[in-house]
C-alpha cells in the first residue's frame, strides 16, 4: 500500500477496496461467459482479484498465472471476456471502512464494541450511552458496554439474550436462554431451549434429490471454517473433530467421503450437519449433537432425537451452498417483513 500511495495522513488512513457495480453491457458479457462455461465454474471467482483486474486500459495478464491451474484457466477466460471494458473509480474522501468478514467482527460491530450501527444508520440510531474513543488507527469512534442485537426476529418477552449475541430472522420461544457471544440466523427455537456461550447456529434450506430439506449448521463462533489438516487437528465445537466423532459415535470415514486422496481435509467439506424434513427438527438434530459433544445434560426430547440425528444423512457447508434453495430461503426471510415495517412506523 505504501508503494502505490494508498497510505495517507502519516499512515493513519488508507484507501482500500470498496463497493462496485457494472452496467448492462458488462452483465451481458458475463452472462455469455457463463453460458459458454455451461453454467458451471469449478473454482471460486473473486470480484477484486479476478473480475476487476481485467478492466481498464492498463489491464494485463500478469495476475492470471497466480493460483491453481483451474483458477488460472478461469481467470484467462474472464480476461478475454472482459478485456477492453472501461473501469471508472469514484474516490470517496474521509469515508469509513467496516470489515464484517468473520463472526467475531459481526458481533463486535452489532453489539456496541464499535460505533458501526451509529455511523451506518445515517443518524437514525441514537448515540446515547456511547463514549468517544481513539482507536489504534488514530480515528475516533463511539463505544459502549456490550449489548445484544435482534434483527427481524420474533423473540418471546421471557427469552434471555446474552451480551454480544446476535439473532437474525429467528423465532425464539418462551423461556429460551441464549448465552453470550452467539450468532443465530434463520433458526426456530422451541420453548425452554438453552444455547451455551459462543455458539453459531444457522438453518439453511437445500434441495436434495428433488425435495426441500433443512440443515442447521452448528459450531463455535471461534471455529475457523477455512481450516484444513487431519481430522485430529480440525476443530469443531472447539474440540478435535476426531474427538467429537468419537463422543457422538460417528464413523470418521463418513466425514470426508468426497475428499480426494492425499489432499488435506477441510472444515468446509466436512459432512457434519444432519438433514431434516423440517426447520424445527433440523434445529433439534443439531442441538442434540451439540449437547452430547459438549457434555451438557439436556431434557428428554433432545435425548430421544439424538439417535436420529447421528444416523441422519449429513452434508457439509460446501454442499449446503451448492444445494441451497435460495427461493425458499428468501420466502422465509420475507415472513419477517412486518417486523421491519412496524419498527419503521414506531
């Protein structure tokens, strides 16, 4: 960043990546490219690393060879499709860059560790209770004691939500207790459920064998979804994945059945998450696995469902993305639109 002059004001401020948009001619080129690849790409394509580098009068092919053979081939075809398109930059002075790329960052920004909600709201969120601090970057920001955050969720008045925890698009029943440092998304929690500290729960809708199914992913908010290595070194729920499998009675060779021989095993491709026929049952499946793995005693209904959860067909996070039922997921989220409308009218 120094080399290209992106650092300013005694290196306390910097120009960094931002948002982008493209016009219809560019969209048509991308759609043509997509059709030519039979609507399938075998590797991740990054907006800044792969798309934008092909634009503008000074674009060159130097970056193409950095990466796997498949990535290089994909970059080359994108370069050929987009080369010659204009690139226009609108420099926004004295803006703020908020990075929300990890679960801890989201919890910090949405629960009062930073002034994200105040500044991003354009003034609609009041600054009461905040104190001005100067961060390591030399810029001022607001902070306050940690709180929790409910986004478009139906939460029973008797439910307890711990500090630095976020629930979004969730239904939370009577007497539910959610610990601190948790993130819950699109989850339906029945009455009396207890979620321990530091847990991530997310229910997604997938299409499997032509049928709509539900998967609730569970892990620690500190677990790294990008980790790779042996099954003994991979961490799930804060413990060795091998140990968790042993406690649950899950055969290790069923976790990475699609992994190529000799390649490191990854958390992303680990088949950890049971498939269920309903959103509520998928939550019960994953909670029963979590309680058992963490050695937490629970009520009889969850104990009864544990054998089903262990024997159920399981999928990985990667498979959830590939098989996602986006239309059904959006339909579910739109059920909460009335909460947004009510808040805006308050």
